[in-house]
């Protein structure tokens, strides 16, 4: 974190905004250390905003995956339905 230009938290995720070749990038870490990078933003605040939007999307997909798991465990959907829906969430992420 020594080279961070801007550091923030969002929904428990750590966001580090750092200078990059084409402007700024945001490196995002989940509480369990899942990591992804938002590249090539024109300003540090654009990188921070893009990171927060991506985290919101990630959190929503994780919540939907948990609901799908509950539906499957409660036998409200079968394995094929669960698998297809879960795979569609992974494609979006």
C-alpha cells in the first residue's frame, strides 16, 4: 500500500487506486482476499468510482448465488437449473 495514490473501503472491500501507464487503475481486494483490477481510468476518482461499481456488481452476484444455493438445497430448483443459473452469474462476473 506504500505506492497507493488513494485508498478507500466499500462493502468491506479494500480499494487501492494507483497511477498506471494510461492514467489510473484500481486494485480491489475482498475481505477473503479475492482480487481484481480496474484498468485505464482517466482520473483517480474515475478509478475509485469504477471500482465501487464493480464491487457492487460482485456483491450482488454473490448474493444471487447464495439465493440460488438456498433454492437448490430446498429443492425448489433442480441441479440442471441451479447449474445453468449459476453459470450465467459467473459469465457476468
